[in-house]
């Protein structure tokens, strides 16, 4: 079954503009809103969106503020954090999906995108299921040794670099994109404390405990950025009615079983997600 992708322009209440790819196949059984990983533009998920749409799952891929089609770029004078992402941008993408398909059945994401999908579900309950790929909480204690021992100084260093340069120079240092200070501040806080919170929102852990929708996670066998322990920690903050976690290795994927390689060959990940 073939799938078409079109790009839809959106605008947030504060004037931020961006576009989202919308994938639709010959039939639409469910609608998924997908949130990318930190520093990854929406266009990189077109293979995933096409694969899902060809199997009856319409997909709207969110675009991060500051990346790809976004009208903004992070700088000392232009900053934002989880507040703007969760209050302004993601709800606008969800509303666009509802307008296009009449509903949003699944909210999902990759890496940080999976975390913010859970946070949005906690704050606004837009979907009836969560799909997480290569995702988990960044809390340093949730990682195995020896990685946990250098995560704390790494979070502090990245936060300090973002403050020093006015935005994290992610492209230069090889981590994420050029990220807003506020995003790195909110992300590193979770990494250091294990709690989700944001300036202007406050505590997110309490509403997370009220999330009861089924949750399906897919992990990659050699993904050191999202080990099973970090996903377990994230899931422990919620009360899903049902939890399923699939672990895929290189043989199953047909490519490297790391944090990003699956994006170009997503068929095995889609097989796992649809086996729910």
C-alpha cells in the first residue's frame, strides 16, 4: 500500500511558525503524532511515517522549535524551554492532526521526543496510547555502570556550555542540534534529579502518575543512550494499563542496533509497534 506525505504549515500563539510532514495511506485505521529526538528535524522521520502510513497508521511528525522548518533559531536573544514546547508547539501539532484525521489515537516519540510525549499525555491527555522508540529518562542513577558515573558531570557541563554560548553548540560538539538554553536546563535537571519539571509549568511528575494509557516501548540492543533501565525508570513514573517492551538487535533490524540507524530502515520497528 502506498503512502503520500505533504507538509502542513502551523503557527503557535507566540508567533513561532513551522511545518509538519503528514503521511496518509489508502486507509486510516489510527492516527499517530510523533515527536523527534533532540536535535533531529522532522524530515528525518519520513521513512518511518511512510512505513506506518502504508499500514494504515496516519502520521503527523512534530518539528522541534529551532530546527528544520522552524522560523526560530536558538541564541542568546532567543530562548525557550519545555514550557514553550509543551504549552505552545506540541498542542498545535496535535490539533493539526485532529483537524486532518478527526482524532489522535497514539502519541509517540524517539528519545527525548518519547519523554515529552509522556509529559504531554500527563498534562493534556490527547491520546489513548503511547509509543516510545529508543527512549527513557536521562536520570543518571537509571543507567548502568560505568556510564552513570560520568553522566552527572556531563549534564552540568552541557548546561554550562549552553549558558556560556547563549545556546548549546550541539552541531559543533556532536550532541543534538544548536539547542536553546532553556531546553538544556530542563533536560539536564531531569538528568541530575530524576524529576520532570519546567519553569512556568512546575512539577510534571505528579500528573505523570495519572497516565494510565497502554504503553509500548521499542529498544535497540546496543543503544547506550536508552538502555532498558532508563525506560523502566520513565515507565515507573506512570501507571499504564498495559506495558510491552520489545528489544531489537541488528539481525532483526537489518541495520545497526543503535540510537539512530533504525530511522532509515524502520520496517522492523514498525512491525514491533504494530504487534500490540
